[in-house]
C-alpha cells in the first residue's frame, strides 16, 4: 500500500500577477500506507467534513492507496486568500 503525502506550499503573487509557489513545502505530512485505514478512522468528524467540503473523500483515498497501480498527485487545492497550495499524493 502506498504512503499518503500531504504537502502545503506558500503561494505568493509575483510580477505581473504571476503565481509563485515556494519550491519546498512548508509542511509535509506522511501517513504510512499500512496505517492509512486506521488513521482515517481517527480523524475528527469536523476535519473529515472540511475535507469533504474540498471534495476529498477519505474512504476513497484508502481504496486508491490499496491499488498497486495508483501513484502520484491525486488532488491540488490552491487557496489564494490563504496564500497556500495543498497537494495530496500517493507515493
């Protein structure tokens, strides 16, 4: 089973309105594949709802992580008002 990686990056406006994303993540969270199913059950319901509001279904992530062929970036969320980009990937 693949590890779930959640990375947050700082996003700033550059010259002429271009978006500049920090090359290194500000935060990286790694959930080992073997613990992903258990970890998904431990997440508070408010946090699960916040993920669902962003279109992220934890149960679906667990199922995807179990598929050997699934790898790479699953979701990118850019929040200009918060100056951040969140990337969720299976690696």
